[in-house]
């Protein structure tokens, strides 16, 4: 959203944190229209203290337009002060995000940067990746070895699944309807067990990919990286970006990605929405009020904005299956939850994203609730199963959740 600015009605709406959740929903829903605003149009309009979408600089736009990451900053003072502060924040955010995005990129290499793409392009060759990326890969590898449903070696599986979700008409090509696509996904799921990653302190990493991996990709005519952070990518991205921003003095801001990861610095309380899918589209089923600073991760089996791409539904023998980015390592797409959210301390974003990924790839309702019960007591959760009107949460968190008006949903405490 290059040069995005919100003032006048939007600016006054954001004078307190109570209304920020509504603002974020507005941002997501307005997407394309927001991008049409330019710095030249907005920089002379009067501003009041409040929250502002700082956007990405024009210089960083081409590299970052697909990152899905956003920053909202609380700025105060007169119009000139706010304009200066948001302009400075825009540059700081762009620089921090660009650094993190390039470091974690699994497909594109950049001059002077040793990143995940470097490892994918040079299998079998030890690479000095630097302390930051080394820490990320060590953490992701440890989570992969737990065998709980996440792997950083399923890049090809996720790439195939993403390509399918972005088709103009994905339902006919869905594995439920297309046996050939089902075989492709099954073959790619089997590849997940083949690559290996060797880490040598302080920062050397070697990716090993056996010949049969490349042979299967060639047979399927698919180009995809074997090493990919997939479902944890955005959590690592925001964590690195936030660290750089905080080191530069930004302590009252909200970072979020369109995939559902968010970090909110500052003090006080923040308000977050939990979505449900109705016949006429997505709606807010409840809101959660959480103490700041906080990390928040949300899953939806549908697009919370009603967007055409990345989500779809397919019917087979009278059963409707919702398709979303969370695909299991065996190539299945569980159809248990319509939405779920986890929250915890700001430094726990990656762990929350991991726990959410594990939760949402569970094969059945019993396994989902077992995963919820296994969460640490410090983790807030709210979960809404498909076909139900019950939002499940901890009894200790009841006062943090407000149901949407209209009485269509009930809170079930565990």
C-alpha cells in the first residue's frame, strides 16, 4: 500500500486503541482502493493524533508489494509533526521489512545477501548465512523434528497447493475432483521426508537434497524450493522486522500480515476480531480484548475479506470442503475449524504461529481439542469449529471475550 494515509474521518476514528481493530478490518476490505492513495494527495491534509497506516516507500514497493506486511503507527502532535513522524516510520518500516523479506526469501537471491534461496540454489554446499538466519533455521529445524505437523522441507507441496488456490476456477482441479492432482499432491507430500539440513556453529548451513527429489519435480514439471518456512514465514518475518523497529525507537505500533500474524507494541489493551463464515459472507463472531504488548495469530478457513483468491470451497457427495493455506504434511486439508486464534507475549509470535499450524492440520475434532488442551496456560485461545455456533475458550479468559451483537454465537468455556 504505497503512500497510504488515513486522516479526517479515519484519523479521528483512530484516536484510541478501541477502534484500531475496526480500522484494520477496513484496511483489509478496502485493499485495492487504499493503494490508489499517494503521498502527493495526502501529505497536505490536516491530521490529528491517532493511528496511521504508514505504508511502504516507493523505492521499496516493487520488492515488497507481495509481502502482505503492514505497519500502523500511533502518531501525535500537530499536522507537521505527524507528517514527519509517519514519513520517518515509513522509511524505517520499509528498510526493516526489506531486510527480513530478503533474508527469508526461498526463491530469489540478492546481491550481498546469503538467504534461504542461496541454500536452495546451492544444495550440498556449506553456506555462512549469518547469525540471524542461522537462528531462524535452527528454530524451524527443531520444530520440524518434533513431528507434530510442521516441516520446513515441504516447499514444493506448499507451492503446488498455492498455485491451485490461485486458479480462476480451482474447484475442478481440486484433488477431490481431479485424480491426477491428488496423485501430484501425494507425490509432493512424500518428498518432504527427503531433504536434510546440517547446521554447524556459528552460522554455517548445508542443505542436502537427494537426486530423487529433483527427479520427481522434473516429472511433475514443477519448479519449487525444497527449503521453505511456509506456515511460519510471516511470523519470522514480523519478528525480525519488529526487533529492528524497536531498536530504532518505535514502541507504540501495530504490525500485521494478511496471513493472520500480528504484533502490537505499547501499553494498555488491544481489541482483536474472531471471524465466522455466514451464508452472506464473513462476519465478526466475537472480539477479544488483550493486554499489550501482545502477539496474536489467527486462522480462518475462508477469506475474512471475501477475497476471490487463496481460499475457495469445493463440494463432493454433499459435503463442502473449505480450502485454505493450511495443508497437512500428508497432503490432506483438514476441515474441522472455521476459525481459531492464539495470543501470548509479544516475543512468542513464532511459537504461537507454530502451535496454530499444528492445531489447524489436526485430522478430526477430537485431535483439535486435544491440541487445544495441550496449549500452555499462558496462551489465550478461541476456536470456532465448522458447523457450530460455539466459540470455545478457557474459562480463565471468559472476561476477555465479547460476543458479537445479535446472539448468534455462544461462548463455551473449557
